[in-house]
């Protein structure tokens, strides 16, 4: 109950703060929320495909003592071991029989159930 009250209080504060900042009460135009130019900084980033052919991958994690591999959870219940150098993948764990059937909107659809994460013991 206390957490709910804290959330309600924070929500009320946000609504009041946002309306004051936007000038909504005065009928004025919304000021630019980012008044200065944002300059690029830090190292450049890029995305690179390391594996394909998964149904709904949603989490990737390295395992201690297994260099060069990424373990990826697939929402349907499979944990893939992906070799980051070659891109080859293999099934590390198949828990599909333990997963509630996905697709609240019918075959081929997904929802927020399934295998959504993974953690390895540090040892």
C-alpha cells in the first residue's frame, strides 16, 4: 500500500510539474525542451548482426568462463549459444515444453509471456 501511495504522489507531482513547464495553463506554446544543440560525444557505436533464425530473441548474456559466446533467450523457450566469431548457434537449453503457449491473439502472435531472461551463477 505504501508503494502505491508513493507512486500516486510522484504521478501527481509529475502532472503538476509538466503542466507548469509546458505553459499549458497559460495557453502558451511549449518551449523547446532541449534549448541547446546536443553535440556527439564518446566512442562511435554500431550494430552488427551476430546470428539470425531465432523466433523472438529478447535477452543476451555472457557466461563466466565461456569466452566468445553469447547466450540468447528466445521467447518460445529456447536458450541459444551463439559463437560470436562464426555466428554459429546451437541449442543450449530447450524449455519449450515448460512454457505457457504464446499467442493470446491466435497462432503466430506473441505476448509478454515466455522465456524472458537468463542469469548465470558467477562460478
